[in-house]
């Protein structure tokens, strides 16, 4: 999983989150996300439309508007694979997300397709992340795409097992600092940062602050100075979390949506 996340948000040096615009109409929420990158990662901010309180499917959360045939959506399935969906033109040229393959990560960090015949459509819990790859975009100008669904009205928590990694997103409608319990020394949070041209990421490590009685704090270095707190994560944005320790469970929580 750690290598897989590295491919998604680190090694390519192109993954980023865009500033979202959120619109609520009754029980339907729409977030407009602008990006100028081939790879964009966005938080799962909604549940399935309709009755009940179901988690949303890949095929429903990302609108096909402004996207092009051949674009891809990836969602992590487990520690070794992620599911892939391709934007496809159906009858009458109506676009839809088609489950095409699972990709498997080998011991050398290479990806291979077709390792699974599972045709089911994944459902996603608010607070996780999606990876959109533009295959039909010419890169000439920023583009806008949309996610939509039933707004989340209760607090959201995501659990992360020791030694694992995941994409985490802010499912609320406000910029917030997440509440993280169970963090262990050595844990790593990587936040996409378009202003950081070199690596496109700002890395925060949970480490002892020698200037404050070795209290554990989320620490990074920006412009030569140490910063020892996490920034607010924008609505619809997120980060990767790598649990470096083999002990305990991390819980990343967000308050009631607002």
C-alpha cells in the first residue's frame, strides 16, 4: 500500500487538490473542482442520493461533465490492488464510468492489469479519496470537474491500521484541521501543495519537539523554519497518511458537516 500511495501522490509529482466550490440544493450537494494537472485527488464528500444512508459508488460520485472518453478513476481496494474505472461512451454517446480492471502492484513497484475478474462497483465511505487521471486532456488550460451526492450530516471517522497507508479527505464543507487519535512517532502525513513546484507535497512527520519537552507534534520545515502543527484541510481536499509504527490504530475524524 505504501508503494501504491507513492505512485498515486508522490513519485509522479503531479497529484494535487484544487480549491472547491460547494453548492447545496435541498438534499443534493455539488462540489466544483478546478485542476491544472493530469492527476487530481479529491475527497469523497457525499453519500448515495436517494433514500437511506448508503455509501456512494464510484460510478455516481464523479460527474462525467467536462471529462473525456478514456479518463480514469482509481480507488484503492486493499494493500496490493486498486480498482480502475474508464470513462466510456455508451448508447447515444452517453458517458458512464465502466469498471475495467484491477491493477496489482508487484514487489518491484510495477503495476499490471487484468489480475482480477471482479466486476462489482466499489462503494466509498466519506472521508476517503479518489484519484482522477485525465487521458483526454490537452493540458492547455485548467479544467473543472464535479462531484455530487447526498451531503454528509454527521461526524466522519476513518480508521487506519498500524503499518498501513491510505488517502484521507475532508468530507465537510469547511476548511478544518482533522482530529487524529492514536498517532505514533514516525507517522507521516503528506499534503498536496501546488505552490511547492519541486515535489508538489508538504510532508509532516509525527516527531518529538526537542524545544518542548519532547512532546510529539506534527512537524515540517517551510522556508527554513519548523512548523509544528497541521494546517486546515480545505473542503474537498485531503492528504495521504502513512502509519509508520506497527502498533495501535489511527482514527482521523471530522466534525458534523456544515
